[in-house]
């Protein structure tokens, strides 16, 4: 079974600085998707960024970028120029390309942004 | 924008009660999901549905059932609530087989006393 591991239960960063959240996963599949979701205090889960495993280029969405290392099964999220609104729980998630639609989530990392 | 609406934000029930959690999506999505979220455990899939009247067990279906009589509505049922079912429940939907993006509701915090 696929598993997703987030080894940092909590992280903090100063406003305007850069922070990296770690995620590793385990799968025997060759084609899959990886995601980072953000859950602010409002509890609404918001998709931050996604990566297709067949793409070598790392995904980027404005201040958010990933470092996808397929061989190492690593998928870290980098947040640049951190803002107070970035404070939230961040979940890494995996989904196989075919068959089941199930997302497998990590346990989450709570990010605090200090002014 | 897709809207996924969960009927209650907070709910308090007694042990042994039958509990219904309702979820409605307004974008004609085929797939709907129920997750529970617990501190330190992340999100765990309870049940999901690919179509009306179809359902499949997720990773932790014990103590739960679901109903999908209409495409837009997916209900989670706790037949006899227990204190270990105190949790945050999140509903989600997605468009189709190749859709990788889930849209989530705002969650229902259920307390079973």
C-alpha cells in the first residue's frame, strides 16, 4: 500500500523568509500524482500545487514550488517570501494515475509564520 | 467555483445515537469522498462513491455507512455513535476518473459524548 510521510509535525518561519516542508512517499507505481494541500483555520482544504510523476520539471505556482526527486521518492514544498496568510496545516498527498481515485494523505505539517 | 457544502459545522451527539452527516456539491461531480481528520493522523478515507448508488470502502469504514441516492448528495451515517468517532469529518468531490483535483467542504466537527 502507498504511504505518505511528513516528518515535520510543526515548522515555523519568519515573514518574508523561505521555508521548505518535507514529504516522502512509498509506491511501486511508475505513474502517479503528488499534491500539496493547505488547510487554514477556516478548515477549507485548498490545493496549493500538484506534480505529475512523468514530468521531470518541478511544478511552480507563484511563491510555491516543489522539489520532486522521483528516485528518492521525495516531494518537498518550498514557500518563498512567506506571508502571514501562509500559516496553516499543509498536507502532502499521493494518488495513483489509474484505477482508484483515492488520495493518500500524510499526517500534516503545521506551519507558523512569525511577523 | 465548485462549492461543496457540509450541512453542519459543529455537531454534538450522544453515544448510541444515529448520526447523519450531509454533503452536497453543485458541479455535477461524479466522485465524492468522506474523510475523517484527527490530530497527528492526517486525513483518512472512510468511504467514496464513483456514481449514484455506488460506494466503496476506504481505509477505515468500520462503524460507518454511506448513501448516495442523488449525484449531488453524499451522506455519511454513524449507525450507533461512539466516543471514538469524535473527529473532524471532511467531504470532498472530484469531476471524473482522470480528475486529480479534489474540492473540499469546510468540515463538520463532531463530538460524541
